[in-house]
C-alpha cells in the first residue's frame, strides 16, 4: 500500500534530495508517494508544517530550533532526524563593492579571514551602510555571515544593515539597488553573478568546511506517531542522497531541478553548486570547490547533536535567546540521531558511534568509530580555527571578542 | 480598527477591501510589498495586517515585526487555537493575518472569516479567467489548423473542422491536440498557411 506524504520546500538547489527521491523512484521503492509543495517564503513553509498542512518540510536548521523554542510565531515542537545537505551558500556583493576586495578571486575565496578584514575596510568606502540580504534571521547563512563579519570586528547589527528577503527575490532586489549584496543558498548567488550584478565574496564551505544547512523537519508528535512511515522516508532519502552525490548524475539532477515546479532556474546555473564549479565573476573561468555542497558522503545526513548546539550557541551569542541549561537541552533535542539510527539500522550506511563530537576539530579526512563500514569525516574547520565543544558552550562563547 | 492589506495583486486587494467596507470596517489601507513597504507599514501602526500566504515577502514582514521600535505593541500571527478548522480554512484560502497584542480574538475572527471568503472568491474568479484564457488560446490553435487544411486540401471551414474532429475522435485525443500536431507537422514540412 502506498502512503502519500506532503513535503514543503523552497526553490533552492539543496531541495535536490527531495526532488531526486520523488523523480528517480527512491520514494516509490519504499511505498511512498511524495507530493512536493513549492513555497516561496520560510514563514509559509513553517506555517504549513506547524499547522499540519504538510507532513514534513525542508527547513533551515536554526528555524526548526527557533520554532521549537517559541522564537518564531506559533511555538511547536519540531524534530529533525535527517540533514538534507551540508554547505551550499555563498555571499555575493555588488561588483563596485567588490573592487575594494582582493582582486585575485581564487585567493579571495581561499582566505576568508583576510577577505573579512578587506570587507571591514570596504564598508567605510561604500556610499552607505552596506545592505546585505539574508533569507531569514534564523538561517545558517545569516549565522555564518555574522560569525564571519564579527571575526574582523564588524558588528553585524550596527555596521551593516541585514535585510531579510526570500531567496527568489534576491536577484531582483540587487537589480533595483535595494540591497548591495546577499548571502543565500544556490542557485541565487550564481544567478546574480551571471546577471553581472555581483561577485562572489565568500562561500559557506570556506567559512565552516562542513556547515550545517537544511534539515528535514517534522512535527515531533507526528514523527513519534508514525515511526514506520518516517523510517521508510529516511531510507528513501538516503538512497536519493547517494544518487545526488554521484558526479555522473549531476547533469540529470540539475535538469530535474531546473523544472518550473522546482527551482525554475537554468540547469547550467544549478549545476555549478552540484559540481562545485563556482564562477566568481561573470564571464570568467570557474573555480573548483569539490565540497561546495554535500548530500550523503561522510554521513552528511546524520543529525549530530553537537551541530544543533553550535547553532544554539550562535543564537545565544547574538542575543536571540537567553542561555540556560534547560533551553540548551531543548535546542539540542530538536536533532534526533536516535530516529536516524533506527530508520537506517538495516542499511549499510556507516553509522557514527557517538551523537556528539567536537565541531571544527578535523583538519584532514579522519576515520572515526562507527558501527558499520568505515566512516571517514572530512575536514570541518571553521576558518578562524576555533573548536566548538558542545559540553562547554559558555567557555566557547566567552572566547569571542565582543564587537560592540 | 486599522486594517492594512499587503498585496501585489490589485484585483485581490480590491475584492477584499470591498468586502471589509461592506461589513462596516472603514480604516483600510492597501500596501504593495515593494521597495520600502516595511517603513510605510510601520508609520501606519496597523491593528491587523492581512497578507497572501503565498507572498514571498512574508519573511520580510515578520522580521519587521520582530525588530520594529516604531510599533508600540508586538504583532503576532493570528491563531485561534480553540478552532482548528479556522486555521485550516485560512491556510487553504491562502490568508495570513497578523494582529497586535491585546486585540480580542472575537474582534479579529470576523475579519479573518471575511478575508477567507473573499480570498476564495478571488481564487474562483482567477481560475475562471485562466479557463477563459486557455479556451481562447485553444480556439486560436484550432483556427490555425483549420486554415492549414483549408489551404492544403481546399476544404471549406466546416469540412476542415469536421475532419479535425473526426481524427480526434478516432485517435481518442482532444481536438486542440490534433490541431497542434497538425501545425507542428506543417511547420516542419515548411508548409505555408
């Protein structure tokens, strides 16, 4: 018997695993019929999930946490047992603004710390306080942008203007001069570069080598009441994710995503993020960033509790939530490695032995303890070399230089 | 009660505004979600904000509701938890409503119910328009196919149509699909009409 599931998504390249699960038969093989509900704002995606119009949603990891903590409209307990991807963002700025940055674009991307300092200088040269588009206050990209700016002494709340707008409006807002740049999931940065409006300034993968991005979020109660369906969905998604990571499939995947029902942007633009061939300046050769966006390798979908707690630490850092042990525990518990383990127990995916780890401590590919097969974690450094110990959040936060 | 409708579609906003005025609300403003709409909205200090759920600008609006210093009272999404069907009806109709803190829910409910009815009425008008548009373009395609047949086979208009119809029936297809296939074939063969 086929189970019908509705899943909300936004037109972004990192909806890839959901689209592949539906279009390439992975969901069907698990007896699931997926209806993917295209949504143009995170607020509406959130409402569809919270009020039960969809069973699950492709969600910004920090937003899932914010909804659970009652920070984003109607509070609701959400649960994220599966990460749809890591990495996949980039910061682009108007070409005139980028003139004050390192002109050698390869060097610019390789040295985020140097670029952050150049950026801080460029702020003073710009005709106004730079207006930078972010897709949501509770997005990983906004948190990474804040982290990156603050490393060069820039106060993201005072020295620049962060303007919230959905990914699909970013390019038009650049064209209209309403914003001077933006950080968003692909393909929107590439679309602005291609249109000659902007240059890439930084890519998410160079800010945090394995930066958390979208999760698959459920209402916690529904997740608990439907274990068998959840397990089938996770198995289908993992197979779809393996397919998405295979370079041989990138062309076909880009063509699928280009469909008006999904991302509705040219396949060639979408393929840049999938293959890691990033064009920094319109008309120039692409620069290879093979880890630009990951779907399955290195146990990417595994929801490490420590990653949830890193997000929480940043919400505390920017005074979006007041820190106490109970809140930290609730935030961490949004990620559900227990469900991931249950659903994929019979699969041959390497399963991490632990649910928490130090974040930002791996320099070179590292083999780690796993229940099955070899699990190798890729380098996961933050560009400033800091290491996040989820057991010591306060110490970690005290280590940052105050920017105000 | 000051009601602001944020909407890009002139027609939908008008349909909603008319309904609200008929129901006796008279402090109504329409703001399209473009440019500095957030600043305009702040100056208006609304009690209720109505917005299309499908509008991509909802995130921008919600951010303003969080950070605004100009608004005296916090504004939150209207959710009447005592009534699940109301929430469902609002989401189905594509209505989202934000309401200032302290406004009694009995005062907001009729506004929301009216918005739901009017949004549904608008959706119906829209789908009828779409149907009419499709019918029009179907007719153009059939007309072109007819004229190809009339030219190539020296048929009368009536006979050309009868031929299209009988081919469609024989193939179990719609007339417009047969007509489209004929046009494509004719184009490929370089046939002039």
